C-alpha cells in the first residue's frame, strides 16, 4: 500500500505538495512560476476563473486552486491582444496560489509570461476539466485533512490497523518486531502521523525519515523492509484499534470481561481502545494478535463477552444485559 505525499502535521498545503500527490503528479506538468510552489493553499475546492478574465475579480480567493478550461481559454483567444494582456496581468496579479490549464493545451504566451513574472505556478493538466477537478479535489481532501502527530507504533495485524500507545520504554517497538516476525506489517515507529479523511477514517503513516525503520533498545535502528522483505511494511493504514500498553499495577482495575468498551478520540473520531497491562512473562505479541482477531469478530457481529453474559443471564434467569 503506497502512502500519499502528505506534508507534516504542522505544514500547510502548497502547490508543491499538490503536484507531488498521487493522481495529480501523473497528469500534470509545471510550465511557469516555479518560484511560487510554496504558496499556501487553504481551500479544498477549486475555483473556475472565467469571470475575472472578463474583468470581474470579485469573489476570487487567492488561496484556492484556480482553473482555466476550454471555455476560458477560447474567451481569452478572442480578445484583442492588448486587452488580453491586461486581463491576464490583472488575473495573475491577485497573488494566486496556483493556476491549472486543462486538456493539455499550451497556455497563451501572455499567461506564461505573467505567471513567470509574478511567480504564480502555472500547471498544464492533460485530462479535460471534469477529470482534472476530480483529481485535484481528491488530493486536496488528503492534503487539507485534519492531522496530528502522536508518539507510538502503528502495525497492521490480521487486517486490523492497530495503534500502540504507552510510555517510552514500555515495549511498543518490541511488540511490533515480534508481530512483523510472525508475518504482520509495520507502518510506523516512534512518530505516527495521523490524518482524518472525509469519511471519518483515521489514517496512520510514518514520518518520512523513519519510514520502514524500527528502534529496538540494544540493537539500534533496524530497517524492517531490508530484514523481512517488502511485504513486512505498509506506508499507511487505517487505525481500527488503539492498544494502550501500561505498566502492571496490582491496584489497577483492568477490564476482566470486555463488556464495557473503551474509546480513544483521535482527531474527533472515536476508535475502539484496549488497555493492556505489561509485566514479565506476558507474551504481548500474542495478546495483540488475539486482540486484532477479536476486533475482527466484533466488526462481524460476534462479541464473545456479550454472548457469554447473555448465556449466563439466561441460565440464572436474569434480565439479559444491554447489547449497546
């Protein structure tokens, strides 16, 4: 699974990031205005700019992606050269983040010159306007999505994306190494970048510098891909389960039955959570494997703890517990 090209959690979206994004990179080419590639983009939807070429600049938002399609270019081509120059200069003088021209059309000379002079990125997209808009919107949905960074480890276990949280030194990386050795996949170690998608899924990805690497005390930095092969790592995964590893405390009241579900809120999304105590002799890797399998059963409608409680209540002649 290939991760999208995302800026770090604290960085704004930019034309540079947009043009490097999967789905946009393959269909576009920058033709002028390279100096403005780090201008901010703050809106997830494009703006078609026909009215400003007719002299009406009201409502143009400079930090939105601007798009010129076949209609706008044909309008420009029909203008008197002097008027065309004024309209193009006025348009690109608005401090725009980026302008796309669709259908692979070579922009008119006035547009190229003005883009270069103002440092406005001018991009040619090969598809027609509708397909270009769809690709840009899909990329901006990712680039402008809410993001945060957490200290933890992200692994994929039996198809369940599991985010391991806990204090430094609790054994998160060692658990990940055990799971990878048993055929599961590492997504991120130490720094986990989290992104909330429009469908309210939370995606986890590694920091670029740490991608495919794992730190194990006593061994140092390991390249998991080199050690275990390309199938041992994923570049991103949906967070389906949060497992918080905590030091064993005999005075703590850990969940014994599993009837009271816990939730971890990440970027406003509630995700199932487990608190798992760590102590010598407990095989944490196996426990996490079973936790992932149990989560798969729950999503399929099979909740072992609730089923057991119902059978027990029926046997004792008690009212069955609430299934919520």
